[in-house]
């Protein structure tokens, strides 16, 4: 039992030292006391020390920019489409379009999907669901009109 306690204490000391070092490098002048106290007092906080460190790194970046750096290509396109088409309601579409153009991905985001079957006539530009109907709104996305599968979304 004493060995288990010593091993636990050893791991906590190592994690706390690594946390302090990484925190000093990532957030110069930042407050480390709360994070260190949390690691020392709770094994669950020690396990999640990397999450605590990385949380602030991307807090100020737009989710599309973070997705472009962190996600697989498929996931990035899903995230970018959702933010691009939702941005119409938030007046952010222009900024997202500039970003996507700068990384050369705007055409990928706006490109229609390949038809799942020859009967498919339309798709949702936001979620890429495909429909047999020629017009109307997407069932899953609020106020998003379906587009012909041959058309590029506007
Ligand atoms: Zn949709």
C-alpha cells in the first residue's frame, strides 16, 4: 500500500513539474497556482492537465481556423460548411470566406457532394444531406434551402 502511495505521489510530482514548465512556456506571467493546486489535490485534474494547458491556446481563434489546423480533412469540411452557412445569420460569412480563400479551401467547402444515387436531385449546402425533391428546405438545417446537385451553392 505504501508503494502505491509513493508511486501516486511520484506521478503527481512529475505531472505538476511538467505542468508548471509547460504553463511557464505557454503563458508567461500567467497564474499557475490554481492549476497546480488542482493537480495536487485531484488525480482527475492531474489526468486532464494537458486539457487545462491547451484550453487557453485556441480560445481566441475562430473554430474554422482551429479545425483547419487540428481536424482531419473530412471533419474540417463539415465544420467549415456549418460555420460558413450559419454565418449568414451572424454577418461573419465574409470573414470566413476570406479565411477559406486564404488557405485555398473555399471551393472545397462550396463544392456539391457526389450524388449517392442517380435519383438524388438536390442537396443541403450546409450538411450535404441529399434529397429526391428538387426544392424546399433541408430537414435537418433550419432555413437552408436545398440546391440542385449540379449547382454550386450561393
Ligand atoms: Zn442540412
